[in-house]
C-alpha cells in the first residue's frame, strides 16, 4: 500500500497519469524480478525468527530493512524512468532489473543508518 501510494505521488509530481491497476502491475513486475539473493535475505530473516532468543531480534531487524530497501528502490527506479520521459504504461521492469537491485542495496544501507 505504501509503495503504491508513493508511486501515485511520484506520478503526480511528474505529471504522469496513474491508475492503481497499472501501478500494482508495474510494482509487481519490478519486485518479481528482484535478485534471488536479496529475497533470500528476507527469507533468512523469517527463518531466524523461529530460533529462540536471538532469532526474534535478527528476524525483526531483517524484514524492515529489506522492505525499506525495496520501497526506496521502487521510488528511485520510477523517478529515473519518468525523468527519461517514460510513462507508467511504457514501464519495462526488465530494463531496470539491474539498477533496481543496486537501489535495493542502497536503500537497505540507508535504512540501517536510520537512528530511531
């Protein structure tokens, strides 16, 4: 929901027509192509949650970092796409798969640096 709202806001900022269905499909295509290693980190976090004691701490930390990194990456990819003159309908997730993976890593790094 947050990612869809962010995409709607970015689309409005760039004057790009937005619909929920196309937005959902674009996000799903982008996230669906994410590198297996990044998804494994999230799965590993879920696994660690099952371990007594330390597992809850490790698992609880891994999932928000991955989610935050993905949200950051989605925003960055669509900003690049819109700045190059693209629209939501012309978005090709395959074209951005490498940069998406890089942006997820950058976003995860930013999330880890946030001090609450």
